[in-house]
C-alpha cells in the first residue's frame, strides 16, 4: 500500500523536504528528474538530513559532516559508516509516494 509523502512541487532541487508519517521521519529529495526518499535521521548521530547540505547526489549531515549517496543510501564520507534506509519513490498524480514496508 502506497503512502503519500508530499506534492511534487513541495520539493526543490536545492533543499530536501522533511516529512513525518506514522511515526517515521523521511527526507525527500529531487535530483534531476528523479525523486528519492531516505530516513531523515543520520545513522551516525542526531543530525537531520533534511537540514543538511545537498551536493549533487550526496547529502552532508549538518551534525558531523558525514555524507551519504542519496540514491543508494550508502555512506561516502566519515564518520558515517552505516547506510541509510531508502525507499523507491513514485510520482502519482503529482504526489511523491512510497511503500513504507519496502
């Protein structure tokens, strides 16, 4: 079952969007023509990725400046070593949706 996170026009190419649904916080990104969704909390500490610095396909955590590759969730710069949880985003009728059970 798909969950609507936001409208497509709520996400900008230079700023991630934080969305909370059913007790989970997500970070929604747009890169080129694609939409990507990761967990919002950094795997290394209390930083929120939706408040981080976006550079191409990478997000830098504002807490310790570790970096993640957004499409894969893989860490690309220390101190982060644990991958982010990611969801496949679908745009349906102008809304960004995911399957939270994925």
